[in-house]
C-alpha cells in the first residue's frame, strides 16, 4: 500500500487532516525526477461520500530548454477528489474529480491525482532560474561574436558580373 492510499474505515466521520511526506521513490514522474515533497490532506467523510482536498508542495528536477542544465523546480498546487458510492461515470476537470469507492480493497487512492497535479504544474517553457529576472520573466538572450567579423559598410558592393551586363545593355 502506497503512502497515498488510505483505508476507508480509518478515516473518521466529519473533518480530519493528515500530512504525508513523500520521498524520491514514492512517485514516478519520468521523464522528470521527483525530489520529494509534502501533501497536506483534508478529509471530509459522510455516509454517502468522502471529499479529499489536498495541497502538494514538492520539488522536481527538470532540464533547462536553453542551456540543458538540470535544475530544481518547486511545484505547489491544490486539487479536490470526491469519492462517492453511486457514481455512474467518473469525471474530472482542472479543479477536481469524482471517483467511485473501491469496495474490493476498501481503500481510496489519490496517487494518480497527486502525480497528475504535479505534472500539470511543470512549466511548458523550462528555463533555469539564472535566465529569469527578479519578476520571473525571461531575460533578453544575448548573441555573442567571437573573432573578426566583417562589418557591413555603407558603400554598396557591386558584383562585377552585373557591371559587365549593364555595359552590354548600354
């Protein structure tokens, strides 16, 4: 049983809280590397449903798109999952999900939801913090020249073949 799987009978009626510490081995986030984190859980249990609100605070090692250097990206997000008895069709959106109870094991698992919440908060454009300014915006990218470069002159350089063609025309 994983750290994010809970026995239904162990969850008390009403509101209860738990904090789960996750290590690198607890979640598989390939192609990224999970560095650990915490999940703060708020359970609300009634006779007909169990609502689980969770807050994820974790670190993920990703590779910068610009420099290919690995760096640690902090991830923080919230999500809600409601487990019901009489669910015909499971649903989910960006704010929460509705799931069925698993009566065969008498447990409920939020491992997939926690993993997906972390995945969805990995930035699309992965930039190392050294390429960001104080406000989190990308710095201007500098182009550098090495060695002697030919400077463009104002004088127009005419190809000698064009010159010969113009003379033939006249």
